[in-house]
């Protein structure tokens, strides 16, 4: 007979077998012996129950006993050899060696701030410590650990499933947008992106499924993490049984402590684990580097040819750049090996960015390639990564870091409402983090591809929190849906500019998601249910009106996955020619629809995707995303209809597009491919854009700035559709004078002439026009 575990807050102790308060070792030894006897016929649902455990009063000794036990307490299966091997490795992690201190603090406090260097074991160990203490599986609860990036979420969950000797998706799982790897009732340790937990809070403001929530990498200050902390701070008062751990890799702990303090003299405790890093020698360039991509390749080759064994980590800004550099390094190394087989060993180049397919992600943890021959020069691995490798993922074996000093960062200008990703200089704090990656296992070297002078005088101390440089439309919709009405009074760690909040509400109002008083409308409530940008969810929900919701659903799915077009640097012409064969008139959105349909018609054929230079994983993901969105549509009774008459299709789709993207409009000016956006800013069609004719009016999916401002994924529309479908936005009387306004007024007048008094807006505009 086994007694159930007893909570401190439920004071019914059942002492039928080992009393929970019995001296530990007696209980454990007896139980271990008894358990051996029970062996195969055991119905034990966990050795933990026999260790005299009290949930949330677990001691280090008890946990160690459970960890060393032959039987996995969570599965009742004997531990594998791999488990034991990993356990030995875990024991040397700084966080693991501080387990006793952790439990001392965790058992006593509701909220803990934790600081530990990247690689010290925060993400992998702390959630397990908590699971051993909370015993969430015995109470139908879950321990959640948020991550700021998709790749880190899946990679870490996989690792921890191995560490706990369970199958990923069972006891340990993960949840990222469009992919849920958990099993209800079984998963009790869940890694998830901060955005997913925020979404859950929208539906269940008490987050009642969770016993402990761990906010990881809080120092990254993503928008979702910041908002989540605000919600959790209030929630902790409502739910005294909920525990919170805020984890960070940098030393700004005091800011978090103050934020979560109940009163000024009652700061939550700080659990700090000292790092154990080796010295890293930092090198700067003598003069500024003009082409950092070239410089990166040169440095990698130089390290490979002249430095002692040890892997290399390179930081770049995005997928395309990374794939390009990997390719170029490979070509160069192959040539070098041909010329100097005696001195140059194999070099394996591994890309790492957020939408990398999972099978490829795991490659970053593979050992470096072996020497080509028994006495040949040793092999080396080079990981070429975005910021992901800065603090969210630790790759062992890195000794050399190459840091060009850039990352892609979100920037938002509330007055123009333009958000874009810009390649920008990193902060000193980021540079420090990057350098630290080289000293994980032994002394290392970091090559900074900028001058010391530049670093000291130009680099900011810290990266600005995302909330201060983001478009808040999506977040505000979620907050309003969660019932948080007073957005200005919300307790932010760093307050966004009131203008950004106002802008967000204004956009939601144009989209019809909130009324003039800021109250959520029925449309807005439904929009919030879709895990999509509000512009996309609006377009999707209204698409049945235009009898094209199946088509819009496909386009939405295609816009929600990574770029499907591959363009390898040595095959650009072939790739462009292949794309031309899939091109249909009208615009890029229609081309995406066509590609998807062809992909389905060719039954997901890999050869077909290869011939057309399309990314098979991205297309497969689109199929999956489409299915999920379709389920949400059915749940909320959004009709699924297909355009019957092919000749109507293009205009139906374009009208639906206008309903969501009326703020992302550009008007043709002057020469080829030149447009002007709503802020009277010149923009150019991106080279990838396949618009055959150059229509006077276009809507675009993305605004991006590289060497100049581009619009990408563009489709031509009729201006009447814009005015008709977004009348409050196109209330032109308040618009400042501009070429764009004059053009819209002309359209508006034309419509007024045609429809008469129906166009009250337009009539007013007409008056102004005559002034
Ligand atoms: O979160 P933090 O940066 O403090 O460290 P972590 O992600 O918990 O990683 C601790 C250690 O676990 C790393 O140094 C790796 O040795 C190991 N690890 C791994 O081998 N494979 C993974 N996918 C993740 C972590
Ligand atoms: Mg971590």
C-alpha cells in the first residue's frame, strides 16, 4: 500500500507505509530493498513516493538518492546506461553543485531571482530540480520553463528528456507556435516560448495548470518575456501556491529583484551561481572592417590553419548570410585541403538559425569531424549562428569566437508605424556574452572584427529592451483580450512610450478589433484566438465575405513559415529561372498560393521541391500550419469557401488582402520599381519581387532595410478596395498634404461620383480638396 504524497497545505498525512517524517536513510534503504523485491510486478508510480518525500520540502539528499536510484521515479523503468553517463556529466555543472543552496531558498520563498553564466546549467537543471520538488505529476500540474527562441526551446527539451531518461513529448515536452510536443495528463515539465505562455495567460489568467513557472533568459528582455513578468507579478499575489523563478545570465538581477519585491525592504532572494569560465583573449582589428562577411571567412580559415584544435563559433545576422558563409567556407577549405593535405584538416561548417529544421539543429552538438587519415591534421567544427548561440544555447567545445559586432534587431517608429528588422551594432553586454562563449572548456580567443576605439565609444552598454522598440499591436490585442484594460497602468518593467500603446490601439481600431472606446469587439475577440499577427487574422476572418477563405488560408500559412525560396549563392540564376516557372500574374501573394497548390499536387515530392529550388521543410511546415489554422477557423465557425469562378479569383483574394494590409500600401512614383509608402518614404520593390507589371497601387507584407528601404512580398491592388475596406483609416481629412493623399483623394472623388452620397467620407475629402 502506498500513501499519496502530501502537500504542506493539505495536512492529511497518511502514515500507512514510510512516514514522510521518518529519518531519511532508514526509509530510503528499506524502500530500496522492498522495491527490488517488488521488481517486475511493481505498480509503483515513482520511487519518489518511497523516499519520504514531502512536496516542496525536498532535500538535496533525497533528490540525490532518487537520481542515483536504479529505477526512474517518473517512468518506473530501470535507468539506462546513457542516463548514468549524462548524470555524471551533469554533476560537474556549476548549477548542479549548488543544488542544496537552491532547495534551501526554493523551499522557503515564492519568488526567486537566479543568476548564472551561460552554460552553467540553468536551463537544463533548474526545471528538473523544481520537478523533483513540486512532483507536478502527482498533482496533475506542470512545471513550465519559458525560452525566448524556438530553437532553444526544442533543443533544450530534447536534452532534458535525455537527462531524465524519458521520451520527448511524454513527461518532458515543448510547445512553440504551430508545434505542440506535449501530452495532456503526462507532460509535467514543459519548455515553451514566452509567447506561448503569454497566449495561455490570455485564456487562463490564473495559469492554473502550473505549479511553478520559470522565466528563463529574462535578461534578453523580449517583448513577450516583459509582458509575462508583468502578468506573473500580479498573479503571484492571487496564487500563493504558484512559485516563480526568474533566471538571467547577466548581472542586472537587482532590477528584477526590485520589480518583484512585495515592498521596498522585502526583495525576493537572489540565487547566484558563480560561473567557471576560463580566460579569453580578446583581439580587435586595427582598422574598421568594410566587408565583415569576407573578413569572417578569412578569420575562420586562418584559425583553422594556424591555431590549436578547438571549435569555432561565428556570429552573423541571418539565415541567408549564414548559409552563404557556410557554403563559401566549405569551398575554400576543400581547395586548401587539396593543396595542403598534410597540414589542413577537415572543417565541418554547421549553420544555426531560428527556423532550422530540427534534424539539422542537433548537428551543432555533434563532435568535430575526425582527421582524414590516422596521422593527418585534426578536424574542426565551425558553428555559424545568429544571436541564438549568444546566451540561449551552449555549444561545448568552442574555443574560438569570431564576432563581427552585428545582429538583426527590431526597430519600430511609432510615428510612422513602421517596424523593421535592421542589421545593427550589438551592445557591449552582447559582445561580452559572445566573448564568454570561447572560454567554456578551456582558455580561448575572441576575434572582434571592429576596432577597440569603436567598441569603447560607439557600442551601447546594453541592448534596449524589445518593448521599447516594437510594434505593440499584437501584444495589446492579447492584453485587452485577457481583460487588462488600463494599458498605461500595467506594471511594466520598462514602460513603453505611451505613443506606442496609443498607436497600437489605433491600429486595432482601424482593423475593427477594438471600438472607439478601446473595448474589444466580437471580431477582435476572434482575431485574438489565432496565433497570428492581427493583420493576418483579420484578413483570414473576413475572407469568407469574398468567397476565398481557402485561398487566403493558404496564403496566411505561407506567410507564417520561413522563406520557401532557396537561392544558393552558386546557383542564383538557376533558382531564379525555376521561380519564373512558378510565377503567375498579379503579385507575390498569388505566386505563394500557386506554389503551395503545386506542392500539394505533386504530393509533397522532394524531387519536385529540389528542381524548383524550394525549401521542402518550409513547405511541409506550411501544410502543418494550414491544418492548425483550419482547425481554429472551424472552431470559430469561419466558413471555408473556395472561389468557384477562376476569373474572379485574383480580385477576390486581393480584396481580402486589402482588409488586413491596408496600412502597408505603396503608390508608384517615377521610374522602375520605385514606390512611396504611406509615410511618403521612397521604397523599392525587393529584387525577389516578381510583379510582372508595375501596378499603381500595391500592398506589401514586409518592409525591410538593407542598403536601401525595400518592400517584399508585394501584390497589386485597386485603391477603391483600400478605401472601401478601411474607411476609418482612409479618413483623409486628417492626413497631411502629400502626393499619396492627393492620389487617394482623386480616387475617393471618383468613387463619390460613382456612388453618390454613400461615400460621406469622400464627400468631406472633396471639400478639403477644394480649399
Ligand atoms: O542555461 P545555461 O546557459 O545556464 O546552461 P544549459 O543550457 O543548462 O546548459 C548546461 C550544459 O548542458 C551545457 O554546457 C552542455 O554541456 C549541456 N547541454 C547539452 O549537452 N546539450 C544541449 N542541447 C543543452 C545543454
Ligand atoms: Mg539557458
